[in-house]
């Protein structure tokens, strides 16, 4: 009886935590680091600030957990990409579009707000660097897997790295204004460059 009562409570706690993290991402992307306060996030989730702090004692704890949540969700979504990624030349188009579009999402904009705040806060920066390293490595690994790239070839390795840098830079350009038209033109050019990589096929 005790176990059966505890499990629904744990499920509700996990669901509340998920909603909090998703709301934190939304608030960061929408209101920025200064605007995404604990009170704003609590109001967005429709819970009390005390209930929010039960899950995350400080704003830094909350925001870093939100970015970590984004990375975990992206790893899970990778399985869906594996099953739907097209073959042939369409594969490169698909992967480039996927990466560039990702860096224009709320998830990236939220992470960007945390990175900017960490630039002038040594304590926050120390906690952010491992997350950023994990995030960058995962993005690179996913691109390599999707493209079946032979990264033992130095040029191929550098082109994959450049793809990540390009996608991130285009994402930055899209933060303030809608840069989709220019982004699409650059993406088309880069697809032809990436078509020259060595693959494991």
C-alpha cells in the first residue's frame, strides 16, 4: 500500500520538475537572464515560489538544470533522427537543415543567455563550462553519426567542426532579427561543401 501511494507522488514530482525545466527554457529564451527570475518561472508553471525552490533552491541551479535537460532531450530525440534520416544526397541536406534549425530554437537561445551571464560571473562560468563542453561534443558526435563521416580524415573532421561553428553563428544572427532568408542561402552553399567529405559507406 505504501509503495503504491508513493509511486503516483513520485510521478507527479517528476512531471512537475519537467514542466519547471521547460518553463525555465521558455522564460530564458523570451525574457533573458535578467528577466527569467524564480518568480517569473514559478508564475509560468503556476506554482508557488516555495514549491519551485523545493525542486531548485537557487536560480543558478534551475537554469543549469534547464540547459542540462535540453541536452538530455536532444540525446533522446537523436533516436528519431536515426530512423528518419534520408539516404543519398538528401542526407546532407537533412543534417545541415537540422543543425542550423536547432541553433534558432528556444533551447539554443536559452543556453545563450546562460553563457552570456557566465562570461562575467566566475562561479557560474565554472558550472557552465562542463555543460557547454558536453553540449558541443554531443552536437559534433551526432553530426558525425548522421553523416556517417570518416573523421579520421582531417579535412572531413574540420568540415564537420566548421558546420557546427557555422550553425552556431547563424543562430546568433537570428537572435535579434529574423535572419532566415540569408540563413537559407548560406545553408544551400554549405551543403555543397559538405558533400565533399569522406564517409564510411
